């Protein structure tokens, strides 16, 4: 394995189980438009491609399809963002083990967050989760072009930290996290405790982590040890 100078984490599905918060934000936005809400299990199944895709999936259902329009989707997105800012951790919880793992890693090397959430929303969620102080920087997607699988935010993070991309490890649960890491020339670790499905094909020395504590174990292995995932 390589020694990594810094570690980047995805937010939703990696650090925080945000399904409850995402359902709260979506249903708050729908209620403001007089539209029906969706149960948590349904919203959880839709998570993975960001709020715009989530709203599009809701609008494509039988319950909402007659209301489908660009203007409504834009209003729902504004309502979603407002609800997240007003109650960033509503219904959300930090994954078991994350606080201890992040605390230990932050004492060893700089940590950053790379997320498709806009930066203000990401910072609000991290602050509500008690995690914000552990991170040297939060890189949110403030424009569509920055969203993963784009490598732009990881490249920005590496420059800001003054580290080579190959010395930055990206930890995320979604395929877009792995794709962004590979496109940026970073190493990647799949967070198997989150929402995403395991990558179908191994990507180089991709790590497959079953729980947050596995990250500490992998990082502690000697250089040259067989550190690929099983």
C-alpha cells in the first residue's frame, strides 16, 4: 500500500446516515407545494445521485407525475435546500464508529470532505453531527460541473493541502466517489456500511471496507503488505 498524506471522505452514506434527513427535506419541500410525502424506505432506495435526481424520481412516480415540470422541480430543490439548512441533522445519525475513527485520523493527517452537497449545506450537516472541527476543508459541489464523478473537487482538495493526488485517499460509498478518485489520480476505498453498492469490478488496489474501523486497520498495515480488498 501507499502511505497517504491526507484522506478525503464523502458525506452522505459515508460519514452520516442522512436518509432520515433527506426524507425530511424532501417531504418538507413537497408539503410546501401541497403534494404527498414518501416513506423513509422509499427515499432511502432513491438516494445516491443527489437531490436533483431524488426530486426527479419523486416527480416521476404515479403520485406526482401529473405535476412534473421544470418550474416545480426548481421550487422543490429550493425547498429541499432550505429545509436542510433549517434542520441539517433532522432524522440523520452519524454511522457507528465514525466519530472515533475520524478523531483518530484527524490527529495523524489532514482530513477533507468531498460531497455533492453545496458547501453551506455540507458544513451545516457536519456541524450538526459534531464532525466539522475534524476537517481541514469542506469541498461541496456549488455548481453542477463540480459534482462527482467529476474529479474537480478532489483535485482542488489536493492542491489546497499541497499533496500529490496519489497521496490522497478518497473514502466513499457510491460509484461516483470511486470514479472521481480514479479520474483525479487518487486512491479509493469503498465504504461498505453506506448506501452504495460494491463496485462490480476491482479498480486497481481499491479497498473494500466493511466498517469504519477497517480503515484504521488498513492504514496501519506495513507498506508492501497485500492490502487489497476481499
